[in-house]
C-alpha cells in the first residue's frame, strides 16, 4: 500500500482511554425534605407504570474509580427500616432492597403510579456514624396580637375569619404534634425520618425514536431518520440489538418516567424481543428474531414506528460516490471526476431493497485499484472509515469493489470508472 508523505493525518490511529480519579467528582447532593438523603428522581412518574428509584445516604467526601463505573462519589450506607407512601391511591410502594453500585450501597425502591396527583415517600432509616446537623432556629418575629375590628359592619365577617384561623391553627397544631410524636418515636427507636415528594401524571402519548447524537452525517447512517422507517443490515440476528428511546409524555409534552410496559403493538408479534435498558434515560433494547419488516403501532396516542431487518444476501447492487477531501481531511463535495495530486474518499453503501435509509449494521466491502499508476488506495479516512485514494496521473481510475455474501450468498463484484484530469 502506498502512503503519501505528509498526509498521515488522514489515517486512523489507535485511541487510548485513560481512566483515573478526578479532583472534583460529581456528588449527589441531598434533596430530601430534611436533607439526609439523595433520591434519584427528577421527572414525574407515568400513571399505570412502574418505576425503580435509587436512594443514597450522605456523601463522605471520598470517591472511587474503576474501569467499569468510572469515578463516583462515596456515600454512607443506609439501613432502611421502612418506606411508606402518604397517598397509596397516587403512589404505591411495592418493595425496596439494598444493592451495591461498585463500592457504594444504594437503596432501590420499587414504585407504581396508581393515579394522577402528588404524594410523599416517608423514609424510616438509620445511618451508622452519621450525626445530622440540628435544624436552624426559627428567627421569624412573633405574630402580632389580633387587633380590634375597626368597622362594626364587618364584625360578623371578622368573627368568621377568626374562627377559620382557630380551626386552621388547631389542624396545623395537630399535624405538628403528630410529626413531633413520630419524630420522638423514631428517635426513641434510634432511627431517622425523612421524606420526598413525588408527582404522578397521566400519559398523553408515547413515541419511539432513534439515538442519533453521535451519528456522523457523512457516515453510513448519516441519512437515518429520528423516527421514520429505517433499515438494519444484519446477517447474524442473535448477536444484534437496536437501542431506542421510549418516551412517554403528558399533555404538556413533558417526559414521564416509568417501565414495565411496552405501549406498542408489534407486527409480526414475535418479530422482536423487547428489553428495558435504562428507565431513567428512557432506553429500551429491541432484539430482532427474524428478517423482514416490523411495524410498531401505539396502543394509545402516539406515532407509529417502522424498521426493516435485512440480510446481506438481499443486497444485489451498491451505491458508490466519490468525494474530494479538503486540507482538514473532511469532505469538500461529491465529484464525478478526479484531478491529479488530490485526495479523495470512496463511499459505498448497499442499494437497499426497502425505501428506508440505513440505520444500523452494514457491510464489509473491499476496494482494489486496477490502475494503480493513475489512482491508488492510500489509507483510511478517519471520520468515516472509508478508503482514501490519491490521484497520481491523468487517465482513467478503475476501481473494483467486492462484497462477500451479497446476492443470496454468491457475492457481488462491481467495477467503477472515474476520469482523472491534470487540472480543473
């Protein structure tokens, strides 16, 4: 293989990932009502869905680092005695258990959103070696003594207001007394008490979408739509999974959290297996069980989703394009002819049997220059992984592309010609 001196930036190099502790690790700041615990929940829960949330104790100021989890803060372990919902008709606690994340113990709490509304989770727990800071003293000025009525005509209204205030003060006093009794009982048992507010909302619509954040527009998946029909070129289905976003939104379009249900009808019914990957990030995994078209129809309001799982044997021809590379090694534009002493990128993709862009999988193709004195393959373009070619002399650049396994397993060989000029 010929290498063009001075243009080594065009080739793919080995990437090394260094994992190590950082000076200022991200710490989960307590967000419970009394500031003892961190509850990993930011979005409202979806009614009729389940959810698992994580509860952490106070941070110690230390941290751990590992290849598996990266760097994360250390937290005191929590011995959870009980968790109850203030309103089981809104939020039901179905269970909780202790589970380790690396070196840190976490409390995993299983919930079910029963109906729309608000509720509080009440935690009763202990933390070894933890001494909570005393609550700040109330520095607000005392309430002023009630003043006499200035207008005799308002006497009846004032009496009603005073009675309402008395009733409200009595209710608040009873609530405060109950909280003080609960707190006193907890202290006598050597336990701490804290709470956290949760909201549940009805699901207005659902949607499936692809994750395209890191997709290179010039790469093989550059035309893949966010939620439109897409093709996955896969031969060995048992080794493949498609990760998608499953989003549930309320009537205001805000994301809701929940798992335990896949709100789409799948056709054919046994075409894919569905697995929840990460509830907090709304991720699901689809494992195709056979080749063919799969349609996902929402069971409630939402947008249909469609995917085509195609084998390499279904590819009968290729789409080939040549791109001029600029001084930065990126595409300057598509060309049909070459000019001497310039670098080019050759892109080849399957001509798909379905009218849907490639969104996953792909094909391993090779290219050989049959006219190396005119043009030659000199390396790989870093961004796309496609072959880089150098035009060296005027004439005709003849390239042979080979795709093993195409056309029903027979393979595919196609030749492509590009004229090479000495100037523009």
